[in-house]
């Protein structure tokens, strides 16, 4: 299971510690050969949305989920295959 843990991520973007519930649930959502590269909080307040989320970047996918979705039912709201990402723009 080495490399699948959130603590093994090269990049962590959290104001505090990585939530233990996120680590536990995330391990169940990752593929056996998938390695976590980056993990971070995603605040949606910039867009006036009333929820916070998490972003997980692995060697295979980008996973985006509301905190509530993952904690309540283990759901990943958006999944992007890394090979399908062509361009990344920043404002």
C-alpha cells in the first residue's frame, strides 16, 4: 500500500493536518496501482458556493469531491483521467 497513502503525496495543501477520515476513505477509492501525487483543500467560496472540497491528483486521475460527498457516502464528484487533460490555464 506504499505510495497510496495521503501522507506519501509529494504535495499537500492544507492549513492544518490532513483529515484522517479523508485518508481512510481515499484508500478505498484508489486503484491498487495508483499513486497519490498531490492532495489539497479546495475552497469554493470564491464562486459563492456553500461547500468545501478536496482535490486529489494521482499518477492516473484527478479526483475532485465535496467534503460532504466523500465523508457521507464515499463519493467522488468529478474524475478526470490524466491522459485526457491537454491544457491547464490559470487566471
